[in-house]
């Protein structure tokens, strides 16, 4: 089974909150693609499995419990969901 993450933040590259952050923070997602040069693809597991496709990923920083993904337009911070 794929790893589930929880959205911690969605920020614009200037550091301000993205318009989507207030609605999506705390939701569980499954990341389908997180490859530099390709769109970030994720499924909102708490919202009828809606799909998000972003601008191309420019950088990824993966830690033990946190994942930060930068796209051409935004910065997404996720933490691993506890089973």
C-alpha cells in the first residue's frame, strides 16, 4: 500500500499562504508522482479521491517523517500519516 501523508502547508514561493492552504491543510493525501521535472500528482483521500496536478516539480526534500516539494509555483509540506 502507498504511503499516506497529511498536508501541513501549501505556500506560494514568496512564503505567503496559497489560496488552497486553508481548505486543504490537515487532509490526507496519497502522492502518485513526485518526480523532478514532472507534475506533482496527488489524490485527496478525505475529499472523494479528487486529483491534484501541479506545475512541474523543481525540488524534493524527503525526511524521516516530512516531505517538502517545490513546484514552479508553490511549496508543499507533508508529514507522514500515522496509521
